[in-house]
């Protein structure tokens, strides 16, 4: 694990750049800044500016904590730099821990305005603290590529893809935004059933922590998934509710998520239940460099039975040469018939796998192996979750995937 250390206002911020021990690295997800601003009847308006030359934010969002006035009725209006109202929060917007995040506000300035909903003394006593904010830059910092041609990544904005069907596949893919303390990072993830999100195990913590702390309750509580990080200013966010299943050697985590802000559930990908075939066509939809949804196409399965990253277990992964980057971890690897075949997790640029590095191979965990693990309740492992299998949107296996030419 390496990192870039910067000091902002006396606070040390570590920008995460994960090393070889954690597969395809997670990449910096902007920066989090602690605050101690108060909203109350005597101080009803606050502004968060982040307009620094050379470091302008693509968007800001703030985390609020209800500190006084439980049971009060109020409105917190979230405005952009021009004062346009973008969101209204009420007491019901705050979670059981008394906190909530605002929606993402485009630009480098965010305004908050508090107003009681009635003249009840409880409502008049409401106090809300702005505890921190997140500033997201246009691009990730310090990228290093697991691409075939140096300086020429072969991924493109998903919505520039010529096929409408390919663009629809991206509905199930989101950017996983996680943090631990003031360390923040992004990965990719894919919805595989109603309120079920699949991502990598290694996306559940920064480096240097015990395995038992990966995807801890604290990390889950501070994880958001944006299924609309696709170039617009509208977020479609889901919160992590609980971690349902994990396995380090398979490098997967299955999370239960819920929509934030009253929106409906996400449309899941169709999961393929059988293994890959050598030479079949692949497409990867992912968030390399924390970019809006990207598509890597025109690549194929190079090897169907690559060993796992930890214990070297045979036939766990598949190898490919689809271009990936930091942030691609957990990206959805689809076959030529639009079914989810694998979960990307390792790039050759930062791997300790000598053979993968020599052949410039990126590696993804096979979905059939993850499904088998969840259903393996006859083995000694106490972690099987066959109860989850009916919730996963699996497909029949009677369709022969096309070869490199695609469908």
C-alpha cells in the first residue's frame, strides 16, 4: 500500500493508492473535509465553498448530523452556487444514527438553509451540524494503467456506445464510494438481484487493516453506490445496509443495499450460471479512475481457469485483456449475450502474479464460482448462503455465447 499525504487545514488526508496485495487498486475518490458548522434558528444559513484554482470540484456533498431537537419538524433546503433549490431534507431524511448526506451539488459551492416547519418549541430548538463535506474532482489522481497500449486506454464513455442494448447493461453497474476515517476510495459494483450488490472483497477497507475489519459494519454504513455516475448531474444512490456474504480468496462481497431518497430498486444484471469458454467475446462496464461509466469492448476470454489471487486455488478466475484501471475493481464482465460472467478484480500493472504480468493479462472472478460458494452448505465452511441464491437474477445456460465477433 502506498499513499499520497497532504495536509488541509491541519488535517492529514491520505489519498489511497493500493498496492499489489489488493488486486486492481481502488482509486482516490475526491477528498473529505471535516467541518463544524451549525444550522439553527439563530444561524439558519451556511455555505461550503471549494473553489480553489487548479482543484475545482465537479460536485460537493455534505454530511449533516441532527444534534438537538428530536421530534422537531423542519426543512433544510440544499442549494447550488446560484441559490437554486436542489433538495429539501426533513427529519425523516436522517438515519438511525442521526446523520444524512445531501445529494451531490454540481460545482464548487453548496448552500444550506434551515427553516422550522411550525412554531412548536421543539421545532424552534432544532440544531443541525455540518460535520464534513466531500469534494469530487473531474478525474482521479495518480493513475497507472493495466492497458494493452501505453497511453491509449481502450475504454469509452458508455453512452457513446453505438448499441442501445449495451448502454442498458450499464443500468446495473454503479460506482461504489467507500471510506474509512478520512481515507476515501472508489470501486465498481453490479446489482445482481433486488437490493443485492456484488463488488470485490478488497474494496471493503484501505490497506493495512486486519481481514476481520474488511467490510466491517462501519465501512458498510459509510458506503454509497451511485448507479447514475454517468456524466449527468443527477445521482441515483443506494446505501449499504448490511454485508451478506464475503470471501477473500474469491474476492467478492455481496451487500444488501437500499435506495436513498425514495427512488425505486435497481434493475439487476442477468447472472450466467455456467463457466466461461475460451475465446468468447467480453465487455466490461466499470468506473476506471472514478470516471463516469465506461465500456471496454472488443476483447475476449484468454484463459478460463486462472488461479485465485490469494491461495492459488485452481479454476477460480478467468483472464482477459480488456483494458482496466484503478476503480475498475468490481466491474461487470459481460459475455456476448448480455449475461454477467465475471467480476473484474486484478490488473497486471500492479499485481504480484508474475505470469499475468508477463502476458499482460487482467483477471476477473468467475460468477459460477461465487454462486457455487454461496450454495456449498455440505462442506466444512460455515459461510454458505444458499438462502441468497433465489434472490440472485440467474439465467438458464442454454445459450451458446458467440466468439470474438460478438453477437
